[in-house]
C-alpha cells in the first residue's frame, strides 16, 4: 500500500561459559540513574561462528505496559550510542502503550558502550557489519521473548534498514517492522542527496546557496590565498587548512538544516533561508557566513572539529563518538557518497565522488585505503529478501535519504509505504509536539492502526 498523507487520510572480550535459555534475569545492570531504567548488558557473540567469545551489548527493557498476550517492541539502535530516552518518549514508547507491549531497546555493536574490543584499530573493526548486527538482533530476540510473543522491530535511518532486513531475513522471529527513513538501497553515487537539499530549500534560497559555492570555487581555482583565507575567516573556519574540507563544512550546514528540520527549531530551513540576499555577492557571503557560524555553534564545534578529521583518526573508544565506526561501514558496505551533481549543485564542485571516497576511506585514517564498498550485499537483501509482508516504510518529504528508501510497493510484496510530506529524517519516531504537521500526526495514527490489524490472529 502506497500512502501519501497529504492526499489521503570500553569492554574486552570475555568467554561465554555456558548456554542459557533466557538471559534477561542474569544480565548485569549498570549506571542506574534516579528515575531511569537501568542499563542492562547482554552477552553477545562477537563472530556468531564456532567461537563463543562474547562482548557486553547494552540494552534496556520494560514491561510497564505489557499485558498477557501482548507483543514485544524492539527499538534498534543504529550508528550512534543508544539513549535511554527511547524507553520513555517517542513513537516506540507510544506504540508499546497502545499495544500493551513489552518494550526493548538494543544498542548496535561498536557504538556507545557495546564494544567488542578495547580499541578501534582497523583489525578490531573487522566484525563491524550490518550482517552481524542482524545476527545480534536475532539472538537477542530468541533469548528475551516470552512464549508465542510476536516481535515488532522499529528503527530509523540505518537502523530502519536493519528493521526491514530483520523482517526479511528472520520472518519467523519478527512479525512486523517499522522502517523509518530507511536507506535500504546502497550506492556509491548519492549525488541526488544534494538535489533533494536544493528542492527542500526552495528555488530562491537554493539559487543563493549555489552562488556562494560558485564564488568560493572560483577563488580556489584562481589560487588567490588571500581571498580564500579571508573567506575562511569570515565563515569562522581559519583553522581548516584544506580548501575542500572547508567547503564540505558549508555543505554539511545546509544538509543539517534540511535533514533535521523541525518547525521552530534553532537551526532549520527557515534559519538558512529567511532574509537570504539574492543579488549582492558580498551580502550573500555574509549571510551564509553567519549561517555557518550558527551551525558550528549549535553543534558545539570548531570548524576543524566539524570536518570530523580528528574523530576519523580516533582509535581510543569513546561511547559518545561514532564517526570512525560509521565511516568504516560506509567504506566497506554502503557508500552513500554525497558528492556534487554535475548540474545545479548547491555544494562545491570540488566535492567529487573520488575526493569523498579517498578522503573518507583514506590510509591517513585506516592505514590502508578501505573499500570500495560492497554495495551488492545490501542490495542483495533489498532485491532478494525485502519483498516481504508486514513492513511499514515511512519517509519524510523533506528528507534527502528518502531517495534510497522504498517509496512504493514492489512486486509480490505486502508492505505499506507512507510519505509524510512535511516531515524530515525519522521525524515520525520522535516524540509528538504541538508544532507537528497534520501529516505527521496522521502517519503516527496509521502506524498504530496498521500494527493492531497485523497483530490480530489469522
């Protein structure tokens, strides 16, 4: 079913000593904060092979809303640390209440506190993959489920892809899935990302942004260091020596405003486009310089920090950091290179596909050039296993990542596809607010009503 709602309604490995039927009562609880559920640690297999070496995988669980016969909802963590907040707010929490369900949240291996090895050196990253993450999830479900309990997996962005893949690859374990803003189609050519950002900004604003990139590209081509350095100073980026890394920060600022647009937010499309000049280059440069400075302030970063070069080099584990791990995954599996399209790009033409790949996967960070990404693995799942039933794909009309999701049913599939015209990336999984557009409210109602139908006995 295709719905457009605007038109319709730090841990070293340990050795697992024995097999147990149910891990939940035996898991260790850590870092319990007043008023919050305790963090729990699940002994997860590192290789899922013959070896039984494990690492501690963080999760949360709650039976607050559970009633006998109710399902289990599993919120999947993605390419960042798992937050306890998903257990008390947001769509997974709301659905647990609506469906009288148990609620779980599982952190992805190598992110947050779920670390198989003591550092992120390249040899220790070899077990970081979506395939092993799926096996982690399957093993967790088998260990935690009550008899005959139906499981619904929920995820956003990369974790949304995992949710869809879980339903496709483990249909006997997963009854249904919600895949929010899920880029299930892997590609090393994601220049359409820039095209979607331009569309969301609108013709006037995107034209002005395009002009700024042209001005800076011309200065770089002319090799006039005084002009280039003056522009960097103006934008708050004197600490970035590499010119292409500098323009990549500008591109990221516009991408962030669109991808994470929230009405009334501190940094959104309105922030970028309100009062933007259209016919005065100096005024336009000043406007975009102010936008870039505001972007850096909202991220609490210097311009150099915003290039993420330091984090790519970081092999010491920090639960709050994710750049090195996610870059490894894009270099080996997904690509997702957001380079400048040849026509009407709002980002610098210096950001070529080759530059992004060689920069991201560089020997400077990993000791060898990683990749190229084996996108066939993900696309095999998409092509051969995803035509499945009981998957809800939700996407925002403002979200550039929607281009890599599934926007309409495929042959031989029984899936639901909801396009939320005024929403951005994974916004449907966030907590409801008074400023939410009607489209978003309707989408959340549709999620609940659809799951209720799918949970009914055959």
